[in-house]
């Protein structure tokens, strides 16, 4: 299993703080986004956003980053500052 965590506005948009995802057929972050997009139209909108940030085990990664069972994957919106 892969632990999925949602932060900031994503948590409210998806009405979900965290979940577990079966690791079968999941090779990288992009695979996770595709699986999560199947949940609903709202989830599809969130995970089709090219600006969505992701981390694996607290390290920022891109969509091609590999994932394996036991990893923690976090998704959060782009950070803005001033």
C-alpha cells in the first residue's frame, strides 16, 4: 500500500486528508494521479492541474518519480508567497 496525503486547499476540495492506495500497477507519481482521477470529476480536475506539487517521503518530486509500497506520497497546491 501507498499512503496518500493531501494538504492545504486540496484537503478541502477533495474532502479527504489521507488515504491508502494499492500499489499494484503503480510505478510513479503520474500513475497515482491517473488512479486518483478516476474517483470523480472533482478529483479529475484537481489531478489534471499541471501546477500540482508532489512529494515522496518528504522530498519534492516530479511526475516520473518512482513509488513503491510503503511510500508516503503528498499532494499540495502551488505555494505562493509575498
